[in-house]
């Protein structure tokens, strides 16, 4: 029990709670999971990719509107080449599987991040997945690939500056809403809840602008070991928080 007085009843079950509209997940801990088992880091990523499939499905089934998963950051290019290749292969496998096997799915797939660096075959699969799924009516699944919150803001600022220069926009029209509209997540609600497994207390450049008032839940579990029960636990923790948005 918390020593702080709670204004709300303490929730214990997800059937009692109001779900967040948008959940972000920093899928972290694959490398440590593999190391613990004496396996190469790539084995951790393979296991993590399975967890991603399971948790995305679960979020869609319980009625989450938007799920954003952090799959590869703008800083992850600093890793050894063989690890990067293994990750790119896993993305490709997933995108091919999704085109082939998820025809009747309700999930809308989107990719956020700078995609200009990806190989042609990966790029084609990304576009194909977005096109195939865009008219569906289920959960929006944003996969953050080569995503960085700072890079996203740089792109947005360049876009805004270009539009001001071309006379499409006046400098006075720049406000918070307009900046949001130049981000990859344009039109989507901000994340209510961001979950970071693996116990690290940092954002690692994830959704910097959008997470101004997100509730962070840090969990001491490595991503490949993350189960539906962990998501439920995070949802309950979220529901028991008092979101004040600067008010009282
Ligand atoms: C997250 O797991 C996956 C990516 C960043 C691509 P890590 O690979 O960062 O795993 P740890 O943090 O080293 O355990
Ligand atoms: C964040 O994890 C990026 C992803 C999960 C894709 P990292 O493992 O890259 O973050 P740091 O290096 O621990 O901050
Ligand atoms: Mg990590």
C-alpha cells in the first residue's frame, strides 16, 4: 500500500479501468536476455520479435486505439554491423509475414522515423504494408524504425521553415498544434502511457514532444520475457496514477 492518500479507488483488475488510448513501448532488454543465456545478441532480438507479435495482438484485442513500439532508434546504428543486419532481417521477416498472413487483420500499420536510409526491398515492404492496411478500422500500430525524437523535431522544423519561406505559412501561425501536425504522429493522440521494460529510467529519444504528459511505467523485466500479465500490470499502475496535467 502506498503511504500517499489516493483520491481514486485502488484498481486491481483491468476490467475495472479506463484503458489508455495510446500506449508506447520501448522494447528494451533483448541483448541482456541473450547474454544471460550465453546466446548471441541476435537471439535476443529474435525472441523480442516474438514478444512484439504477441503484445501487439493483445493490445489490439483489448481495444487499444494506438500502439507505438520503439524498434530501432537513430542511435542504434552505432551497434556492430552483424547485429544491425540481424535486426533488418527480422523487420523484413515481419513485414513479409504481415503482407502474406494478415490479410483479414484490423490493424493499421504505420512506420515512424526517417525511412530514407532503408534498403529498397525494406522500403517497398513498408509502403506495401501501409497501403494494404490503411483502410482498416482497428488499432493503429506505429513501428518506430530509425526513429529519434530529436531527429523528428529537426524534420518538423525544416518542414515548417520551408513552408514559411514558400509563403504557405506565416511565422505567427506556429503554435503547439501546428508543430504536432508536422510530426510523424500527426493526427494521433499523444501517448497516455509509455512502458519501458528492462529497468532503464530514460526516454532514449522516444516521442520527446508527444510524451510531455505521458505516464511512464518502468518494469524490471527484459522484453523477451514480457507477457500479457506485465502489460496488465502496467495498465493497472497507469489507472492508479493521478494525471493532473499541471492542474490540481
Ligand atoms: C532492444 O534491446 C532492441 C533494440 C534496441 C533494437 P537491446 O538490444 O537494447 O537490449 P539491451 O538493452 O542491450 O539488453
Ligand atoms: C532504446 O533502447 C531503443 C529501442 C528500444 C529501439 P536502447 O537500448 O537503444 O537505449 P539505451 O542505449 O539503453 O539508452
Ligand atoms: Mg537496450
